[in-house]
């Protein structure tokens, strides 16, 4: 993505940015910045269940 097209399309303003994609291929949510292991596990669980805490 040498032209930052994906950054623009998804509204990425910081690096890293983690996107959660649901089982249907939709963006379930995102988190900007570095994530701890606990946060990542929580995000994965929420995405798999389809429920945000």
C-alpha cells in the first residue's frame, strides 16, 4: 500500500491499528495503538461472540 490507499479507506491514523473482522467478513471494531495480551484476548473473544463489552 505505497499510496496509503488502505489507510485512507479504513480511516487509519496511527500505527499499529488492529481491526476485528467478524465471521461474515465485516469490520466488527478496531483498536489503535499497541495492545496487551489480555486486551487482545478480550477483543478476540468479543469478536467471536459478536458482543462488545
